[in-house]
C-alpha cells in the first residue's frame, strides 16, 4: 500500500464490513440501522444502506463497528456529508468526530487487515 504524505489516508476493504448506526436529532435516537463500510480513514467512512438518511447538519449519526472480528466495537459520532445511489442502496460519506485514540485504533486495525489480505 503506497501512501503519499500530502494526501489523506483512506483504505478500501475487499469485502465491506458490517456495522450498525443510529441517528440522533433533538435528543431522540432512532432504532439501529444496518450498514456496510466500504472504505475508512481516521476521520471518515463510506457506508451503504438501503435506508434514506437525512443530510441535515442538525442530525448526528452514531456508527458502531468492529474492523477486526472479536474486538471491542468502536462507537463514534459523525455527520453525513453526501449521498449517492449504488445499485439498490445509497452510499453515504460520513465525517467522523474521532479522538486521537479512535484514530490510532482505526490505523492499527487497517494495518492488521492490510497485512492479512496479502
């Protein structure tokens, strides 16, 4: 995996990773929705879901996922940035509000996955 220092780091999975999300608006939280993560960076992800999600700045999304099986899931808040149709599902780009620990966990997990995909 070649990395250019002046470009953001983003890793695309060979097989999407399954996770869940909740939307939060005005203090109310929706039931869990199913998502598939297609790519990830330390501060963003691209997901698909069959659900139509609101692209409003007042709506927060909470994503919960494990990049490596049998590890503690990450639970991170974020904002929906854009939407695009992909077949029968919608592809959403999310900006994640990650801590340094979250970013480090994501980078270490991606390194582990990339090493094992060789």
